[in-house]
């Protein structure tokens, strides 16, 4: 009997040792796994630099950034949904991210209650962390050469001078680029509404003399380099150009500017979910939001954080408000109508 008990004890001890060893190995593996974070992002270099190294230094987690346009990022996330290779989508328009519910894991940042009320996480899965507005960027030398004495103040001027600048006015593709889609909805708001025939007619007037480029970054880069005269772009990279001394001017459309929040989300079934949660908390923290507001060209969403002197105060801009619920629900219809319109005027 004693021999039997000793044998049972030995077996139990061996099993316990194996469970402990395997458990320790799994735990160590999990901890090692959480030392990495894969981020898909269409954001500017400034925004990426503001978070990558500081996050690594604060948490000891290695960040790998896959930089691509919003549409390309989303397409990749969709194609990988059975075996996600990324953990976080960092950037892209809020309405676009909100409309892809099936791709995201639920999470609300611990800083959510400290954000400006209008930009808190009401969906349960999309975190808003910066505001960006649609703007017109103008190459000053090119404009002076082609239209001496002319000042561009908004969309109506793009229509007015479009025939004289045909092929010199550029935009990204609203069907693929979130910032270009934001310009499309901005135009519709300014000219009468998403369903207004008169507004769509105005949009057609703009696009009939406009060249659509393959990416949103090609727009501001092309204007910066003097390849094009006018670009429909967004505030962040264009203000960066001004700060870097580029020969450009940023125009806030007199008809109205829509400031949209960037959407960020944790990819469903991400391999590094805890690191992803830390990242969401990090980008909404006061320390990062102050960097956005005071050293970059992005408008923060943390309540009370100020912006730098080189940013036009928002109370000096004719701000318009987007109906996010409508745009989210009808995005494909708006895209389809744009494609139909653009195909029609191109032919």
C-alpha cells in the first residue's frame, strides 16, 4: 500500500511539474508575445513619430508600423480577418472606421471621460484621438505664374478658375481615400446637403477640371513640388509643409470647413490585445495629446489641451458639422454616386 501511494505521489508530482513547466512556458510566451504591437496606419509621419518611440520606451513593447492609405489598410485587415497580422488601426476617418464594425474588438480607453464630450467613444469600439479638417493647399509661385493677382479662398474659386487650371487642380480618389471622401462630403455640406442635386452639380463643376491622383499623399506632395497648383487635401500634412518652409499656402474654405475625428480601433482577434489596449490609452493620454496640440499639426481631443500658435484658431474658421450617422449609413451610396458623376464628366 505504501509503495502504491509512493507511486501515485510520484506520478502526481511529475504531472504537477509538467503543468507548472508548461504553464510557465505559456506565461512567458504570452508575456513575450505582448512585447510587440503591429500598427496599420494611414497617418502622417509626424503622428507616427509622436507615438512609436515614446510608446516603446514607456512600455518596452516593440512597435511595427505598416504605413498605407486607409483603403489599403482596411482591405488588408479584411483579407486577414481569419488570421490577423495587425493589432491596431491607427487613423482614418471616424465614419469610415465606424462603418466597419465587423473588423474591430470592443474597447473604451481609460481616458475616455477626459476627452471633449463630442469625441468620446459612444460606439464601444472606435477611439477618437485627433481632429483634422479639409483644406485647400496652393503652390504660391505656380498660382502667381498662372493667375497673377488671384487669391484662392474656397471651393467657388476652384470652380471659377478651374478652366484656366485644368489638370493643375488635384485630389485623391474619394472612393479609396478617407481624406478625399471627407472633402467630398465637405463640399456637399457647403453646397446644400448630401442629397441635394444642386450640391452634386457644384461637385461636378469642381471635378470636371480636376485630376484624381492615386493617393492622398500624392496631392500635397505634388503641390509642394510644383507639379500642381492647387490640391484638395487635409490640414495635418499641409501645415507641416508650411512649417517646413515649403512654398505653399493653406486655405480654409470660406464656404465652410468640416473637422473630422480620426478613428482608431483594435483589430478583432488581434494577437497582442493587451498591448493594443495600452496603445489606445496612450494616444488618448494628456501627455500625447499635448504633443499633438503644441508640437505637431493636429488638433487634440483631450479636453482643455491647447494648440500651437501656428495653427489658425478654430474660432476664426467657418466650421461646418458633418452628420456622422448619415455618412456612416450611406457611405457606399455617396461613393457610388461620386463614381457615377465622375465617370459621366470624364467621358
